[in-house]
C-alpha cells in the first residue's frame, strides 16, 4: 500500500496531502491559508499521493517552490457541463516527476504550466479557444508535452524529495543537537566534515545508509567536544 496514503491523516495536520481524482490533484485556497498559518510557508509541503497500491507513488513538493504559481490568477473556476458553479481551486498533475498546473476553466479557455524547479525549466501554453468537453485541455497537454520532451533535457527519476530543512541548534547536556524536517518512511543521512574547503571530506555520521524517519521531524545529536565541525542532512536516493 502507498506509504503516504497510509499516514495521510497525520500528514494533513501540518501539510497539504492530497490524492488524485484519476485526472487531477486539487488544492483549495481556504485549506491552504489554514496550513500556511499553522505550518508556515518555509516548512509547508504539498504532498501529492498517487496510486494507493504503489508504496512509493507520492511526491513531496516545498510550497516555496510553487508559491509563484499558486496565486489567485491561476485558480480554476467556471462551471460544470450542467452549469453548476465550481468552487475555485488549483488543478495540477505530476508528469515525468514534474509539477503541471492547469489554470483557467478546464472546459473552456485554458493554460498549462509545466514546471521543474530543480532544473529551472518552465513551459507555459495558452489558448483562448473553448470546447464542449476536455479536448482543449488535452490539446494543450499534448503541446506542452512536445515542448518538454524537446527542450527539457534528461528526465528526472525517482520520487521528488526536497533537501530537508535544518532547524536551529540546541544544547542537550554536554552535547549539541539539531532537528531537521523529514517525511516518515524516507531515509536521511547526516554528513559531517571539519574542512569546508574540501568537498570530498564529507562523511556519514548516522550510518552509511542514514536513518529512516518515523515522523515529520528527526533529531541528530553529537557529543564531540573541542573540535569545530560542520553538518548537513540530505535524503537518501
């Protein structure tokens, strides 16, 4: 079973965990505002959960990577085919491990925004033509796919996991410790060096394979005294 799907109720307490309706993921402004007040923009994650039967079919996206897209101008609204007003929301999909936003009315005028922040690559496609069904959206999707395949370069592989955010250091008795934000079930390695000028000097401090996170925050402590050292944490591929 999908790991993120199993723990989605606990994830939703601090992050925007959302499952697909087989076509799109949907984000609603009111819920987003609540989470931004509770968690803060720097710590908030958009967690897109895919197939509930696949253990690692989920993506963790920092809100800060999307905040220029998740704005009121990109809300999808309009009406259903029978004329019922839709609640404004943001529609997106995950394609080739990248975030694809569908602003506008999916049954009429449309824009597709394909975004890969890790590669500084964005494709925007727009049409002012409407349609009686979703053919406009499908046509835009095809055009965006053509541009992406031609110009984006190598396609990323594996689940999209951001670098964990380190929190302030603190003293614990005669040692010091720090926390870093994590996703349960993902392993993170803490690395250490005493020489920042040597990029090959980093060595794992919590085991070669790191430590599997069991919550949204993980701690690391060190009892070494009298030696200046530097630490960093990163997700294990």
